[in-house]
C-alpha cells in the first residue's frame, strides 16, 4: 500500500467513528432512510455508502480493493465537507447528523448534542 492509500486509510478511520454494528443498526432505522438524495433506485446515496462502509470496516487493510479505497476517499471528502456545515441548533435530531451517520460519522460522539 503506497503513501496515498495509507493516508486515505488513516483519514477514513479517523473520521468514520461508528463501528460496523452501530452503522448496521443505524441503517435499519427510518431516520437513516429519511435523508439524502435518491440514487435512482429508491435508496439514498448515503445509505448505500453506509452499507459499503460496513463491508470496508469488516475487511482487513491488506485485502482492501481499489474500489473500496476509492470509496474510502469519497467518504473522507463527504464527511469533511458536511462537518463544515454544522447547524446552529438541534444537532441531535437533525437531518445533518442523520446524513453524517449514514456515512459512518456520528458527530455526537465528539460534541455535546444536548
């Protein structure tokens, strides 16, 4: 794995702070399914991403495919952009948080969401 791949891997694991089981449980909720833009088949882009993230987190680093690494890079970019748009209030029950959680990042693990 070259430097770029290592960077993507490290950033991904810094930003994706939900475990595979937390993410799987979240993806089953109505709130998870209520946010994001439709990918054309009735499932949102973020929801699909969440399922890919579960697979990635269940894959050993040495076994990651080029496609998985590309998705990890996409996830890093999405989370960084989305985190920069923090709403002023009601983070806990916001579409902003729900969308980030679909991408494997729960902002309430790092900030006070009460």
